C-alpha cells in the first residue's frame, strides 16, 4: 500500500463496473467502491491509502485534509439521478456558489461599464489601479451577492418608488383637455 495526497478533480461512476472513479488534480485516476467513495467530495484535498490491483489502483482508506473550496457536494450536482429516488434535492451550498458566481460576473460587467464611462478614477501607478479595481470588484460582488439573498434591489426600488409619479391616463387626458380649452379661449378671433 502507498499513500497519496491531492485535490479531488473528478468523481464519476465507472463505465465498466459498480465502482466510482476518482481523479486527483495531478491527473492520476483511482477506483473506489461506493462506501469509500461516499466520503470523498469533489474539490476536497484528501489523503488516500491506495493499493495497485491489476490495471487499477484502488482506494482503501480516505482522510479529508480540507473541505472543498466551493463547498460542492459529492455528486457534483443537485439531482438524485436514478440512484436516490430521482427527484430534486435542495443543495443550499451549491445554490450559494451559483449566486456568488453570478454576482461576480455581474460585478465584472458593471466594472467594465464604469471604466468605459470614466466613472472610476484609477490613479497613475499600476499597483494603485489594480488595488482600486479589485476593491471595487469585491465591493460590487458583495453587494450583488447580498441583493440576491434578500432581494435588495427589488426592496430598494419599492421603497423609493413614489406612487404619485405613476402614469394615470385619466389625469393626463384631463390636463390635455384643459390645455386645449386654454388655447381655444385665447384665439377666438384667430382662424386657426
């Protein structure tokens, strides 16, 4: 038996049997039975006791050294497939990861618009520019991520919206009629 350490890059069922295939970030593939594979999470750093058997290297023991950075679940998805009854399984960690990615992407796009519009003053030195860009990107990401969780933008808009400013077609028509009446009173002698 030998010991290997690494980041779990891929976890998937084998095409040829009931075992689970695990690939570490260094590119090496390992096989594990389901009971062992259940304790291996994609994205985690693990220490494995492995044993070579024929063409495969089998995982005999697992110790997780650090949790996945994106907190991804073991199956890599949120659907049960054919194994666990098939229905949707809520996965709050995966949802949070997706929300963060979306917030970051949106923050990058807003940062681009701010730069093009000249709204963001960057300074003269490269490291100062990078610092300002990264700080602004982090601030926007945090704001957008928080907005997703508590519908912040929707709430702010609802609070700021003034119902008196809403379009009222009847009031608009009355104002137009009054304007026409004023015009007609002034020009009684005018043929126009």
